[in-house]
């Protein structure tokens, strides 16, 4: 049974991530076709799309009553985005240059969103009103981002035609997300019982890494092309969405409980990783040595989580 559920976990995670890819690609094309600017598409559809695996799996977890998966997944994804994704991107790209826009807007926002999240999560649960607060904060952030770069949002773009294939991929993506998330949560619950490991631990490690793959692929490709703003901006947007929307939206429908290891280890590591990320951002450069440090810290976090030292 162990091998079977491990296989289900891997396949469902692949379907979940691939479904998000298809949905994202088709949504971008459809968004441009109906007249949205590339900036608006980026801030809304792309930011939303890269975090869809986390969001959909969180809703399924709530429907199954395993609410500890929600926060563990969001916290694990953010830690992976900073220490793993930024770490590997810095190593591959040799050096990531932080733009003034990211320092002026995104660094304060990621600091604020992390602080708000930690304040509502430290007691081990996210209540309805706290979830509403997180969700409203994300809506304000989204509106502020659009207003801040209003000039970019107003540019004219050539409208590509909507093809039948775009609509088909949209439907397939939605189905892939739904089916993948359902079986992923089933596999987590079963593996948790078989291995006698908390569902939250599986979510904060294996699920977090798997659902961070889209961010990893996008950021590494951008780093290789010396497009540091894309490599880092992708992480900023995803992390803010994870803490405010991925936790906030499911939390409206049920109180989210946070497992002991996520509270004791996940939240402090999230705080540490975010502070390091902000310090690196203020210095305007993330060098290969810092990337190696980030990666080493992530390995230590995983080994500590499983009690290997």
C-alpha cells in the first residue's frame, strides 16, 4: 500500500502542477484577447496561476477536514520559494540584481504580509475573522499594485484571436487541477497514517516543494537569461499570494488549525528566510555565495523537520 500511495502522490502532484500550467497559459492568451494589458495579466492571472496548486489543494484539504495542510503548505511553499528557488536561481545565474521597483514596492509588502500572517498564525489557528482580514489585505495589495503601475496597465496591446485550443486547454487545466488536488490530499492522508507522520509535515515538505516547481522553473530560466526582475518578482508575488490568499480564502469556510511542527519550526524559519531575503534585496545584489547559503539553510530545515539531527 505504501508504494501505491507514493505513486498516487507523485502522479496527482504532477497532474496538479501541469493542470495549473495549462490553465495559466490559456488564461494569459484569453486575457490579452479581451483587452487586458500585459501588466494586468501579469499581476492578476500569472500571479494567481502560479499559486493555483497551493490554493486548490488547500480548498480540498478543508473539504476533507485536514485543515492543518493549508497553513503547512503555504508556509512550506514560501520557505521553498526563498531558500530553494532563490538559492538555486542565484547559483545558476551567478548573481541576481534587485531592481529599484522591487525594493520600493515589493520588499515592504512582503515584509508587511509576512508580519501580518505571523501575527494571526502564532496561536496555532486561523479563525474566520483572521482569514477575512488576510483576504481583504490581499485585495488591497492587488489594488495598490495596479494603481502603483497604472501607466503600464494603460498601454495598448495587439489582441490575438481566441482559439478553440485555448478554451480546450482552459477546461483541461481546470479538470487537472481538481482531480490532481483531490487525489493529492487523499494520498497525504493515507501516507500520514501509514508512515505515522503528521499530514502537516508532508505538506510543508513534499507538497510545498512540488507546488513550488512552477516558480522554480520560471525563476531559473529567468536567471539563466539574466532577467533578475522576473526571477525575483515571481517569488515576491507568489509568497504574498500564499500567505494572504491561499490561507485566507479557505479559512473563510473553516477554522484552520496549524500542526505543532509548523508552529515550532515552520513559522520561525519563514521569518528567518524572509528577513534574509529582505536584507539581500536591500543590498541590491544576491550573489552565488548567498544562494549557496539559502540552499544550505533549506537542507538544514528539512533534516531538522524530520528529526535527522
